C-alpha cells in the first residue's frame, strides 16, 4: 500500500455533483469551477472551491508544505464508478455472435473455469485493476467467479492499490458446467468465511453475488437471502431481466412468482445496498417496486447493444425514482471506458426519443454511481470529508475532440462533446486517496 501524502493542493477546472440534476438540468445540482482547487489531507477532501478562495482559507504553513499538482486546462472529476463488471471476462471481451444464454455457455463459462487456477485469478485481478485506473475508474462492483480464491485474489489486489471496491463470490449451483458449480451449503460456508476475511477491511465491502436466478436452486437463493442479512452493511449484486429468452426461462423455472423481480424479492434479495445489472424488460409494477424498495439498477448500454439484449428505459425508470448507475458490464460490454459507456447511454436513450443530458450523464458516472452502490458517504463528489479519488481529463488528447472543443458554445456543449468523442486517451491522471496512481505518458 502506498502511504498517504500528508497534504496536497490540486488546481484545475472542477466539476462535481451535489444532487441528481434530474430531467430539467437543475443547476443547483452541480458545481463547475473554471479555476478551482482541492486541498487534500490524509487522503480526504478538506477544501473544494475557487482557487483563490481555497488559498485564502488555508493557513500559510499548510499551503507551503502541501504537494502541488497543476492541472490547469484540464477537467477534474470524482473518480468514475463502474457499477457492474466481470473481471474474469476480460479475456472474452469482443467475442463474436452470441446472445446472452449462448454467450454464457460458449465464452463466459469456459473463461471462468480457468480461474480454478489461483494464479490466473491473481494475474487477471492485477491487470484488471491497473486498467480500470488507467480508464479513470476508482470504484466498481465486481463479479469474480464461483471460486472463493477469485475473491481473495481480487481483494488482495484492490487493497494493495488502496481502492474502494465491492466484490463477492459468485453463487451458482445449477444450469452451468459441473466444474463451476457450488452447493447451497458451500455457498454459505465459503461466503461467510470471505465476509469474515474481507468485509469492512480497508476500503473493501462484500457483495453477496448470486449470478442470476436461473443458475441457483431455490435452496441456494434462500441461502443468498440469509447471507445478505447476516452482517451489517453487506451489499448484493446480480442480474435482472436482460434478455427475452432469459425472461421466458425464469417464468418456467419459478412458475409461482409474479415476475422476474418477484423471484428475488421472495428470497429477500432486494432493498437498500442491492443492485441489479440490466433491468431492460420490466413492467410498470417492477419499476415501482424497484423504486419503493430502494433497489438500484446498473445501466449497461454497450453490453445491451453488443449482446442484442434491448434498450434500457432510462426515462421511465428515472421518472419512477429508481436509483440508476452506469456500468461497462465487461465482457458483455466492449470497453472499460466510462466515457464510452456514457456515449452508448446517450445513444440508447436517443433511440427511444429521450436525449440524456450531459449533466445527467456526468452525474450518473460519479455521484449517481456512488449512490446506486450505497457508497456515497465515502465517495462520489468533493464535499469535505469524502475520500479523495479523482480523475483528470484532457480534451486535447484526441485531435478531433480538441478541434470540436474550440467551437463549443457552452460548458454543457463541451461536456457533451467530451462524453461523445472521448475515451481513455483523455484520462491524463488518476488519483486514489490523493495519491497519483496513474499518469498518462502518451
Ligand atoms: Zn453482468
């Protein structure tokens, strides 16, 4: 682990959110400060504001002893949040021609089976986290494999990098290859041991992770519910209503339940600190139930396009009050870049005749993601006391974006151009608890 720098002063253009700007771009929801500054001490934000105001608020001694980072001309935002991503699937990103259920069988399960070898989990965890940081993402809700050591390997690598991360052993005891199956009992035993080892350690929290309803028996879903309730502040992640064939299958497997969400509700798997990937084919009753129970959704637009799953109805879900975050869903998604996820989110919404505003999109990528993961007491914006994870973006890194930027008519127009034309080349630096952990040398 890197030691925390005592104090640092960071100068650049700041953007962060205090609330959801909503459908009408409520300007009270964000702070955009052209010449801004962050003062960071012990890895936490102490001051955020205009450069001259922050300087004036600091005692001379703090100002002079602080390490200085000059990012003028660049945009500083809270680190991106990727609310649904599978680290073992890096090796099958961009694989051809399958939809969800065939995708799992042909690409995902064989890739995950290779994680029986712990060294594969260790190497992949290190590579995955280094690449996340290079994409400006500092927090993620991560699926490993069914193997308990895939969680150990991941959390060890996350702890070594001081990252705030969620992860938990995948539970699946049916409808998957024999070598990837656990049981209801081993799911309980392994998960309890992992929770004891990792939950609340450093910046890590455990997330109970049934893959999705079809790959768990009723006995195992019951265990998942008991696990979720077995310690304070545990999280839960899974998949919901991604693909039509999957939906029909869930109907056959759980004939007594009213709909897909009702399966999870029946086993105590919804509510605060739970998040489900996708949620594409939901009816109005399910949308309302998500909102009323505080169950969040991870909007995975590039994965939904890539696997031909359908269009997430951001407009209806956000109007209903569902907490929504953005997610890459790698390997269904084909990029770890939150900027590219934002562009895909815009396109998916636009295909349904609702334009996602840049303010809303940047909110989703930062504070919205932190809220959907119930981690906003730690991260998501630059209010004093929050952990100082941030990304520095440089629009001039891509020539056509730089060209377009010069013709932008407003801040909103610039932010929109950046999310539509930008990608990881725009990440100039990433800081975790103040420390600079990635510097783009390109
Ligand atoms: Zn997924």
